[in-house]
C-alpha cells in the first residue's frame, strides 16, 4: 500500500504551472470524443467516449467508466477527468445518469442511488463490445457521490477490475448527517410529502444548491464549500444547460436509506485508489474517503492533495492534473 501527501503550488504559482502545460485541452495530447446512445432496458443513456487521438491504430485500450457527482452531467466534472485520461491512453466513458441530463427516463431529476449504480453496469455492457477496448481491462472512476456509486457497483460487478475515487462521498451517510432532526424524522416528513404529491398529482423538486451566492447568503449558507460549489455549478465556469440543479424530492427517501459502502469490506476485492482534498470542509469527503480506505480489502494507493478543497478538485487544473497523473499510474498497474 502506498501513502502520499502532495503539495500543489499555491494560486500564484499555479499560473506558472498552467502556462507551462497549457490552459486548454488543445495543448495536451489530442483526444477524440464519440457521442454515444447506450441502451438501458427500455430507455437510452447519453454518453461521451473520450479516446486517444491515435486509438484506431493502437492495441486494444484499457477503459474507465466515470461515475460523476450528484446533479452533474457528462460535460462537467466527468469531462475534465475523461479528457485527461484519454490523453494518457485510457478510453474514458462518461455518461448522463438515467432521468438526468440528455439521458432518457421519467420522472426527470430523479437521483436514485441504485439506478446510478446500474448505469455503470450498463455502460460496461457497452464497453465490453466496443471495438478497440479491451473487455478484460475495464475500471471505474467515481468522483464525489459518484465515488460511492462506483464502490457500491464494484462490490457485485466484478467485470470492474480497478476502482479509482476522487473526493468520494457516501451520499446516504451525507444525507443522514444533514437531517437536523435525524433521518427517521426526515423519512416521516418525506412520507407526508409523497402523500400530498399523490393527492395533488404534482411531484416536488428541490434545489441541490442555492442558485446564486445571494440566495446562499440569504439562507445563511456562507461556508467556503457552499460558495465554491455555487461558483462552479451555477456560473459560466462550470455550469451546463443540461444540469438543472433540481432534485426530485421523492428520491430523498432512497438516499436516506442508502449505504454506498455496505459490504465493501467483504465484496469489493478490486484494487482501490483514493484521492482526497487536503483542506477538510463540510462535504465529509475526507472522512468518508479515509473510512473507505480502511474498509477496503485491497487498498493500493492513498493520495491527499494539500491545499485543495473538495470543489477545487473538480476543475482546478493543477489539482486535477495531479490526480490524473496518479490515477493513470494506478490504472496502468491494475488494468
């Protein structure tokens, strides 16, 4: 097992780093993107397959399915990591979850943790029959809540040969901890809300995040993680027209009863990489990542990026590049 704490340059020096390596993907090795429509039972999922530019002339590639944070779509955090993995010679598939983004599925905006895991397995179905991809060398990379979904899926889908995670979150644990009166009381309230929905015929949607910094301040949500989440998701920096920032309320009962790490100590035998942000905030990802590291039967590498915050791991080039360099080595050794 390998442990590492990495010091990434501060913001002033980051400018120099970015100047050396380029501030856009075009300065990296070129990649190709194939837009896919993937069957998932009676519906279709929208996905992008990021490939090295020379993929057609190379030997079969290792591949990674990206499981992205709650509320995000394939053009956001997943694309930041997928494009870099492809530049390092790994086929990287990032998808919109069922019911979200450009994928099909009704009702819209549903965050069902069990279906999120199934999405990964359906994506693997596609990769195992994709020309140029080695079906025996498929891994998964989960980011934030997607890290929990990746772990939960890998426990029982052993076509996954290696599990990478970046700032992983067990979303069930997060939702239970965020319930001010406890999860049981939250479930009581959700039961009443669903009864009211049945009577009215209308389903309720709630925000993942305040839509603006002003809305957050009015609600007393001024912590750095909330601020950084909003400035990523709800501005031109990271926003996307297909990311609605809305969550179907009835799905919250599923999230409250979900445990992404259940039986991981017994069933998730694949090699594990954990990458954490060194600045501990209110997302819980540092503690949950450490819990996962201790639970896993086959932990390979733990990396803590000093100075990085949870949401800075989404698109700050110095931090993302450091994570992808480590992930590339992990997948090269374990796929």
